[in-house]
C-alpha cells in the first residue's frame, strides 16, 4: 500500500473468552483505507459449511458460535465466509430460509465477538472457478440472463444483510472469476457494484482480479472510480507443486517425488522424469517449481497487485493462501512464516485457507461429528499471537 498510509489494523486487546460474553477490543487510532471503517488484518476461511458441502460437515455442529469464540481467542480478527448459490437458493431462485438463518447466525456470532466478516459468493450455478479443469462450461460471462440472475442474488443478499454495520460486514462480489476476455469480468464488476450500491452506498465490496484472482491479471482489472469502499483481493497458492502436493483434484496429482521449501521446489531430475504427468494444463506448476522460492519471490509475485492498490489508494487483501499438510512439516511452516512476513511488510490483510478443510488448522471427525486436533503452532504463525 502507500508508504505514508498505514492500514488501520484491529489487533485489539483480546480479553478472556471463557464465557460467552462479548469480548472487548481496543483499536489503534489510525485512518482506515475505506471510509466505512471495515478494518481487517488476520483472518481465516470458513469452508465446507455454506459452500462446497460434500456431506462430511453436518451444518448444525460443524460450525457454531464456539468456533467463533475459539478463533477470537486465537487472535483472528475476521472470517471469510464462502456461500454457494445451490446452498442458499433453490433452482427457481427462491431463498432457502434455513440457509439464510445459518448465515445470519454466523454474522450474529461474529458481532458478539467483534469479529468482522467477508461474505463471499463462492460458487453459482452459472459459474464455478474450476469448471474449465473439470470439463464443464461457465455461462455467466456471456449470457445476459445469467448476469441478471447474478445481480438478483446480490439484491437478495443485500436485503437480508444490510442491517449489519458497514464497519463489520463486507461483501465479496465473486470468488475467482475466470473470464476468457477480461472485459467480460470488468463489465460484471461494474454491474455488480452498481447493484449493491443502489441498496447500500457505503458497504465495503471486495473485488478480485480475473483468472482465479492471480496477481498477473491486476493490470487488466477496472475498478469503479471514486469509490473508496472497495478492497482489492488476490489469491496465491504458488508454488503449486508444493502447496497442492498430492492434491487429488489437480492435473499433477500423481507426482510423488519429494518437494521442498524454501528454495527450488523440485530438482531438475524430478522435473524431467515427471513433467509428463501434468500434461498441458498443469505444466506451468512444474515450470514454476524450478524457480527459487522464498520471501523475495512472493514479493515479486504480489507486486502487480501491490502497485494497483498503491495507485488507487485502496486496501489490498489476500483472500486465500495455504499449503496442504502432506509435505515436510518444517517446510510447510516456513512457507507460512515467509508469506505472512511479506503480507505484513506491504500491509496486506489476509485470510488463510482454511479452518476445518484439508488445509486447515483444525481437524474434524466426520463420523463422530466432533472437532479433534488444533494446530496451534500453525495458527500462531497466522495470527502472530504467542
């Protein structure tokens, strides 16, 4: 961000959460980068509850007020809450009352602990960020009727959530847009922001770049002018061969040679022996793995987003990052330490992926429907709370 402007950070003094009472947080007196005062720094994604629900996360017990109490005590100041159209609306576009009750409950729990929330429209019926890799087709960016449906979803969300303070709840327009033409995404951003602004002129809106919110596409992103209640967002999972080691949904899932961090992720020998596994769509992951990774490389990757946010004087946010736990433990923790250090250096707020998923800090027993272990060491790196 701008060197002369420091991000307003709600680190606060966390009081005991041993009771269910509201915690008290003392905020530093600085100027927030958005007029609404929506101030975030260290957060975590609440996956597999109202989004990407695969049957292992029984909704009434998987995520509750006790989870917010725990996250507050650990030092997180916000959550990013993904929601999917099919979980929130039926096929006729009618809101599912029970789902909206859960959504508002989550926001109410966060209000009780003075935690901020980004409500993230993660997947809709006309768009799924991984559709291309799974042989499906998105229609959102080329079908005007689907675009109107998209705007309608936001009208419904706004009507349901506008009672929450603008300083506490923000909206993320869409997760990881993948438009062949960047102007298609820019047009949708313009329409989406206008839709929300017609109902909530001061609500903070989170906007990501095209092509899975990678930083390389930030120069193509057109941000509505003269609107300071906007946060720019990127996602980063580089180096993919390390962060997604043995991930079953990737083009390089069969790679089983070792990976390491920091430094060169794989050897030239491993590259030559295994690059055929990725085929065309995943070859870039192997190419990137030959680079030298550490804080300097992350800084280089983030720079297009940093420069865009600096130019527009807007807050910058990394809404997703993380590494699966199948690599060397020390290497994985070092990855988190390094990437967080770069976030802090450039006043980038962030939210790790995720809380109870495969990347998560907390384990979940899907048979007994109970929480199990908590990775306090990883969590302390993310929150920098000893």
